[in-house]
């Protein structure tokens, strides 16, 4: 039941992060429907940290192809069961086919979420990532980019650990259900 709630939280996050400024969204600011490049806080220390977080996700996870097969859409990283580019081939939702003419409705939302939440508070992100990796049996010295790209069966769907990480980072940011790790 916890996982099903996490998946619902993730879906809500996708909606709220799509098309907004990742810096403003990660800071919880009201006005955030401008592109990051046009953000009034552009160039501030926090803005640069968010941009750096997004670049890390783009380069280390997507650029180096750390996403495990079937952990998400090849283009956007969102679970295939949620991405408009894909349709299930069978009832169990384990195999998908690409739908001609359909695109990823969330664009780069996973990069915005993960980068924004990690960049906002790097130390907190490291702590959350550390306990999640430890809980999954990954020891000291394990490469975070390898772990976040791992395929996991989560709330009845295939996803990457990156999706789960986004949920936990958002909980930490908002103080709701945080582990205070």
C-alpha cells in the first residue's frame, strides 16, 4: 500500500513539475511558470545548484546510459506505463510497444524534479540517496548513478530508482513523511 501511495505521489509530482521553473518549484515559490532561463533568480547560488543538479542527471544518468532496460522511456525516463509514447502489449504491464506519433507528455520532468530537488539541498539529497542505497543493499563506494538507473518493480509498475528518489526528496523538501536522515 505504501508503494501504491508513492506512485500516486510521483504522478502528482510529474504534473506539478512539468513546464515550470525547476528552481522556483524546488524552493516552493508561488510564481514558477516561467522557463528556468528567464527566472528572476538566475545566476543566484541556489539557481546554479539546481542547474548543476539537472546537468548531473542529464550527463551521469541519461548521457552515460545508466538507465537499466525497461526502467523507463528511452527518451524521457518516465515509467513506460505513464509515458504517452508507450502502450502495454500485455495485461501485466511488463511489455510495451512504442506508439507511432505519440510523444512524452512530461518532457524532461524527471530531470527537472531530480536535478531540482538534489540541487536545492545537496547534503540532504546525499543523505536520502545514501539511506535508500543502503536499504537496497548497496554498500559504501557504490556509484549513485548506477543505482538510480536500476529497474525496480514499484507499486505494480516497472520504474527506475530515480523515480522513487524523487518521491523521497520531495517528502524531505516538504517535511511530509520525511525520515529526517
